[in-house]
């Protein structure tokens, strides 16, 4: 088991999650990063990809179990996976809003 911090960053295929994972890896942490499709994600040195969709409880359980199995623990969780919905309320469907909440709000609850 590694003595360095074990960090799990969600949504490392792009954006804030990717930048965060890069910085943790540079600081010597053992970093796991979630992606929804590992075949499409560009590798990050020092970051091990774990496939996970934050809207899917079973997928989250599998990803966490995989990390615990490999590293023994998770010291730091960074919830970066998320989407954005821009537009007037009148132009937003309930389905679009629910999909955003499933990712940005309930996704955090599932991983915590
Ligand atoms: N960038 C900013 O300045 C800023 C400021 C304030 C708030 N935010 C919020 O922070 C969040 C991330 O922003 P960002 O700029 O980093 O966005 P981004 O570049 O679009 O990255 C989003 C990440 O979340 C992942 N993701 C999306 N839905 C997912 C799901 N259901 N399960 C697992 N992973 C999922 C994406 O993975 P895939 O490749 O699988 O799609 C991607 O890795 C967003 O909610 C955004 O609104 C951003």
C-alpha cells in the first residue's frame, strides 16, 4: 500500500477535473481519475483511469471498489464531473434539468 495520498478525481477527461488530476499527480499523489469511456480519454501521466458514470449507482460502487482494491483507501475525493445548461427557463425542458441535477447534484451524493 502506498504511503502517498490516494486521490480520486471525477471527470478527468477535460476541464477542471483534468487540470486537478494533473496537479495532484505532479505532487506525488496516487491519483485515480474517472472517465466515462477510457478508449476516448487522452492519457494523463501518473493518473489511472477508472470508468464511471456519476448518474449510475452501480457504476460508482464498482469504481470505488476497484480503487479500494488497488490502493486500500481513498484519502481525497474531488467531484469535478459535471455539465452545464445555459438558457432561459422557458427554453429548458424538465428532462434537461433533471439530467443536469442527476450529474451535478445527485452524482456528488452517490460518490460521497
Ligand atoms: N470551467 C469553469 O470555469 C467552471 C466554473 C464554475 C463551475 N463549473 C462547473 O464545473 C463542472 C465541470 O466544468 P468543466 O469546465 O471542467 O467541464 P468539462 O470540461 O465539460 O468537463 C466535464 C467533465 O465531467 C465529466 N462528466 C460529465 N457528465 C458525467 C457523468 N454523468 N458521469 C461522469 N463524468 C461526467 C466529463 O466526462 P466525459 O468525457 O465522460 O463527458 C468531463 O470529464 C461543470 O458542472 C461546470 O458547470 C465550471
